[in-house]
C-alpha cells in the first residue's frame, strides 16, 4: 500500500505522463516497498517480547527467524531501499535515508511515547506521497497530500492509543491518553483531523484538481469527521471508519491525478 501511494504521489504531480517516467516510477515503488518492509521487520524485532504474548504466530516469536537474522534482514531491506533511491535523485535519497533512520528510532524509543511517536507515524506514512512527487521533481501538490495524510493518520494513531490504553499502561507506555487522559487525547485527535480536512480542498482551490477530486474528497472528509466524532462513543468504530475515509481520500487523489 505504501509503495502504491508513492505512485499516487507521482501521478498527482502532473508531470507529463510518458515513457521516461516509467523508470523513476518503478524505482520509487521498489524503494518504498523495501524501506517499508525493513521498517516492519525492525518493528517486529523490538516488539518480540510483546508478540510472544499477543501474537505468538508471528515469525519471530514462532521461531521461524532468529532475532539476529531479523536484524540483518531489516538492515538489508532498509539499505537496498535507500540505495535504489540514490538512483532516482538526491531528494529521494534524503527522504529514504531519513525515513530508514526514523523507522529504527521509532521502534526503538518512540513507539509508546506521547504524541511524538504518533506524529512520526503520520510523517512517515504521508511522506510516501512526497517521495513519489520527488521522483519527478514535482513537490507542490504531493506536499499538500503529504500534510493532509500526515495529520489524518496522526489523528487515527491517537485514537488507536486510546483503544489500547489498558494494555499500554501495563507495558509502561507513556502514550498521550495515559499521560494526559483520554478526553484530552480525543480533543487532540479532533484538532489534527480538522487540519487534515482543512488542507484537503487546496488542490481544487488552486485549480490543480477538478470537480471529480472535490466531490470524492468532500465525501471522504465527512466520513473522517464523523469517524472522529465516534471517538467519544467507540474508539474501535472510530478507528475503523477513519480507515474507510482514508481509502476514499486515496480514490480522490487518483481521480485528481487523471481527471483534469
């Protein structure tokens, strides 16, 4: 999904669709695929003790791969993804190298911290749109998508922290709802979603996207706002419907990229 989102970032850049774009598009897809895979492996590595209890069938707790092998595997994936980004352009190299380091640091130190970890997840997820645009040196519209996606995903991460507050408290985590209470965390989640929704019409306002984008993104925004409001009654349903809203946003991005 992350690799596919990088292609959406390239698509909405409005770069002339031609055969020369195939090479940076393919390289961007593979680079994001590998870096994201490496991030998943390193996350499982640091979560192995928790997964032995909660998800014992995962490769590490099930003994299908050793912890030392997982470290090497994660390193290979992150390094390969960064090297491939080198062959796209310097901007992509910087994004890939930075994200690789942040993925490691997030899993190691920041995963259960208050807000910073949430924002980092939002940044990394949103940056795939930026990466796709950077592959063709077109960052204007992809940067808008990046900001909107970053805040929407951060909002959802906070809602998920509220859902997991009991388990996280037992593990000694210092997430936003644990440190400041669930009510405060809900308000922060709403604020971030409002920012995401507020940014979303910009591509239409600046005439980069047409009515097709606007129509779908308005529906998506309504779903996202309604899902955020659900956080006061059911955080599980809130997180689920946020995912549906984000899927609609992706459709809007694609329509914006292909329909003037």
